[in-house]
C-alpha cells in the first residue's frame, strides 16, 4: 500500500542515502554524532533535543546539561539541520505579564508548530516531575503556559494540528523517581489550559526492548494511513536500563486507537556514541523533519545522554516495516476509555 506524508514540502531536509549493506528500516547518519560534548562554555552535554523548520532554515530547543548538573533549555539555529550554533544563555521564559518566569530545571524538550504558533514542551519541577509548556511566534519572546498536568508526568508530545477542534497531547504518567513503569496516554484541550478526556494509548509489551516502560518521542507525523509515531521503549538489564526507538501507526481521528505497532525496535544502541556516555545504552527520539514530496524522514535522537544523533528513513519504508512486523494487543486497539 502506498503511503504519503500530509504536510508542507521540505526541500532542504537533511539526507543521506541508505548504505547498500543496510537491512534495517532506518539508518544512521555517517557523521554522527552531530552535536558533541562541551558545545558551550557552561554546558557539558547537549542531548534529547528537538528541531523544526523555520524561515527557510532550521531552529531547535536543546537540553543543555550545565556544568553544575542542572539541565535547562537552550536555543539553536542551523542552515542545514546538521551543523548547529547555540545561544550562549538559557531561553528566557516569561509569564503572561512579561515577568521572568524560569523553571527550576527543564529537560527533554519537544518543539511543535500548531497553526501559527510554536510550542515548547518539557519536563520540569512542579513540586515533583511535571510537564512545562511555553509558546512563541518569533523565537524571541517565550511565554510560559499553565502546567497541563499534575505531577508526576514526563515525555509530553503535542500533535502538530488540532483534531476535532482540540489540541491533543501524549504523556507518560509516572512516580516521583526514575520510574520503573509507564504507558502512553492521550489528553485533549480546547484552550491549552484545561486538559481532560484522558485516554490510554499503548502499554509495554513482552518484547524485550519495551518490556519495562514506554514514552512518547517525536511529534506524530500525519500520513494518509494514520499518525506515524516514533516512541521510546525501555528494558532493564543486569547492567541497567536500555532505551530503544519503536514505531506505531495511530488512527487519524481517534489517535488513542493503535492501528499498527511494530514488534521489533527501529533503532537500538549499537554505535559507540549510543552505548558509551554519561548514561550508557540510550537512543531517545525527540524530533523529526519530513518532506511530503519525497517521503524522506530525518529523526533526531539523544545518544547516551551525551550527544545528538540523526537517522534517516522514508515513510514508505518505515510503514512497510511496521506492517511486516505488526503485533497489537486488545488494549492497543480500544478507545482507551474505562
């Protein structure tokens, strides 16, 4: 079945052809990692970050691990989405009255455009791990919004358009520690202030790579066959957690329903920059760039809590791979309302 991306074309999407000996549905950029250690004088590592097209070039929000160990979000710009320049200071978040309103810490940001506004979503402290949000139209003024959910919650991802007139966001409820459990849920809002109609989307499975917990990754990509979702799955080993990348297709009108779900991982730690770092064995997806004309997809992912990597695929190749390895459960296909 032919599948197409539903979005604006992106003619300058970064791209590298698939190596001849590669049998996987996604292949790594040969020059990975694209962001290395000590990118700024006061930042030791950038990872788990998100990028988006902007004014013919690219812009991104980056998790910068400061040398004092406190993570915050930094702004970066690029002409080719591979070579990045960063603002030296943290993004200056304000409240609705224009007063400084900085989070105590902020990490794992996502960046999504809905209509004419860009939204940054991240994890922060709100008397416990919770979701923070801000909006901007020019990447000069950043206004924080109300926290969408109570603690404890992580891995929030906003859909790139409203569905049935409502904003839709994925999240992963958790506890106050480094949660050893977690499923993906969906919530709706008419105004980005009050959230409800919570629905279960996906649970962990018996597949080794996602047997402990799962969580949202990049913003879902709208296609003719459903929302293409790249997410992360975690397993526990005798040497600690391992983070891999999976993929699923959600229903266009009822995205709490899973249409197809790949039993196999799409990407798992295998290269030195994924296996070796501040936190070993991590591939953590946070963003994609995609071109509707060619079907090309560039995925951005955090590597070992130390670097940023890029990998490539096409919507047809990843869709065919998901269907060839499709395995869904009754809790995947139901509405998720009880």
